[in-house]
C-alpha cells in the first residue's frame, strides 16, 4: 500500500486503509468468488428492500464492516452510510445509462455527508454554525469522530441537501427532476478546491 500510493506525503491512515482492503477482499473471496459483480447479482435492485433485506445498501452494510457508517447521538443510532451510497452511485452513473445497472429507488439516496458539501452549504448561507464551532473549524482544531459537532455537521448536511432538492424540483418540470446525489455532486465539484476551512476529523468513513 505504501508503495502503490507513494506521493509527496504518506497516505493518511495507511494502516487502517490496508485493513479495510484486506477485510473487503476476504469477504469477496469467501462469499462471492472474489468478484464484486457476484455480490451485486445477489442483491435486490433497490438500495433498501424492507421485504427481503437484500437491498444494495442493506447488503453492503451487513456484509462488509467497512460500510457500517453509524454514530450514536443522544441515545439514537444515526445511519449516515456515505460510502455505501457513494459506491452504488458510482456504479449507477457509470453503468445505468446502458441498462447494465438498475436501481429502483434512487430517490431514497441522501447526500454523501463528508466535509466538502457542508462547506458549500455554509458558504451559500443555507446552513450556519455556532460561534464556537465556527472558531474551531477556522482555527483548524480537530473535531473527534462521533462527537456531537461531527454528527450534527453531517446530519444537517443530509437534511439541508434534501430540502434543497425539494425546492429545486418545485421549479423544474416533471421530466427534469433531480435526485439528491446530483445536487451533492454539483456542490462537491464546485467547492472541493475552496480555500475556506472545513472541519477536520480523523475517520475512515468519508
């Protein structure tokens, strides 16, 4: 891993990422003959399938520990699922137009809550932070994984993006409706190179 991803800096969290690849590879080898397409074929063509429990995101989270992106907040389990959703979105945008990959409930996908989209929402004036949190971000303080600040930033990113999608779709004709990942992609593309500070959290979930 260190050799493959050699650059002007060492890949952050190298040991953790090596373990992830080993874990994912082990599951694929043991259950799906080493092929991810075998995993996809074993799933329902939905992200979440309440009847069978075999939805694509359902199964990614249950079969691969790497994708269990949850946090505890005020006694509640908050399911973010950024990376399992993003994995399916990449497959859909790459193969969906050719009919090679079908997702029946794409409208249930949320924003991919990480650190760039919150910056976009903050700079657009859609969200705002408390003075204390704003100071912590602007002074590059580490915000711990699963802390109330980190959970709230990610949760509000998902909620605000959903509200933004509703407002946009009210302005667009029925044949030009958008889904939330399209808004996420537009925000991420435009704001990932901004100089504005984003929150710093050491995590493998983004």
